[in-house]
C-alpha cells in the first residue's frame, strides 16, 4: 500500500531511476534521493542544479565524471558485503556516470548554497560504528556523517541491522531547531532487505509517530526490498528487521539550519533503553564487515 510517506518499490520510479524523490515530490525543502540502475556498458548524465550530490554504489562499480575530473569507483557486490567508495559532485555542474559491468547507484542529494569541489571518498576512510547492544545492535557506515565528510547541507549514512534486531531505537526526532540539542532535518530511508538463501524475500517494519510538530506524521509500514520512507517530522523508529533477514537502509538528511549537524532528541517514553546498553554485549554477528585497509 502506498501512502504519502511510505513508497513501496517501484512507486517512486521515474525514467532511469527506480526511486526518484526530491523536494517537489516530498513537499519539503532540501533532501533528495535517486536510485539509478545501469545495464552493462550503461551511461547516464544529469545536471545537479541547485543541489549537491553523492554517488554511492549499491551494487557494482562505475566511473563518475564532473568538472573535468574522472573518478573511478570500485563499488561493491552488494550492500551486505562491503563498504564502498563514493563520489561527491557539487551544485551547478554536469555529471556523467558510466558502468562497464552495470549496477545500481544511489544519488543522495540536498539543495545547498556553497559549491564545494568534486572529490572521491575512499572506502578505507569510512568510519564503521557499532551502535547499541543486545537486540538493539546495528552497524552504521558513516560515509557522509556531519563530522566525517565535508558537504554544505547533505548528511548521509548507511545502517545495517541483523535479522531480529531493532534499529533507529529508541525513537527520536529532529524536527525543530533547539540550539545545542536538536537540529531540523528532513530524512529519507531507503531499504534493502536480504532474502534468505534459497528462500523468499524478506521484510521489516518502520514506525513514525507524531511529535506535535509540523504535519503530525503517523506511519506503521511493512517495508520490503526497494521501499522508501519519508520522514518530514515526528518520532521515527524503530526499524525492525525480521528474523533471518538482515536489513539495510540508507539515510539521507538535510535541513534549513545554518549548522550542518545531526542533533536528536529521544522519545521520553523510550529513552531509558540507552541506560541498559552498557550491561549487554554487542550482537556477535556484527560487524557484518569493516572498512578495507588503506
């Protein structure tokens, strides 16, 4: 079922993109996501307009050309097997993506003001963080977190949750400006769910509850491979991975604040769970992988 905030796989497709979400379609000001599928030998060109973008391989490798620079990206077989390198391209430029072997590539974007240089982010420089413990254990690949890679407004990370675990938990929000406590950020979740070997597709669940700010977004969605969820406001989480089916999601965030920062407030009914984490071990299935050596 499609809603304003839950876009099942295929429902946000547009031309070469299997997902195409931006300010116009989402009804907000900054965050954008496209997922591009290229066949072997495929080529795609686009203009960045008033947004900065990161080209992030989901499966396969590619070459990104922009502002006279050519950036080869080795990529990876899939999101569950490796950290990937990526390319940053600025606003007001023309970009070409080519792929000899084909693949799928996320384009994470944000409307911005500054024009920063084209550059490659190596996989070896991506900080891999283990967050939470016990059944709240998950892995975060902080490839474009606010404190790890320079962008004007864009913040983007990858989260991997073993089957049976909860992530984006405790529920938290970032829908109002509270200096030093909370930043105002729109957020996109793009999901990939691992299928069981020799079995059927996986599933998970995602919750957004009203915070009393903005649109009072309220959603409980069964999410499957290729689904997208929009979070304009509200307490979001948990994201629950079904047993036997590891969950991946790409978070793309951006907002109107002058400071590029990820500041969140936990839901007061559930914040206590953090105090239980020091007494539990991290799920031994994590990390699923680490960043390669330099």
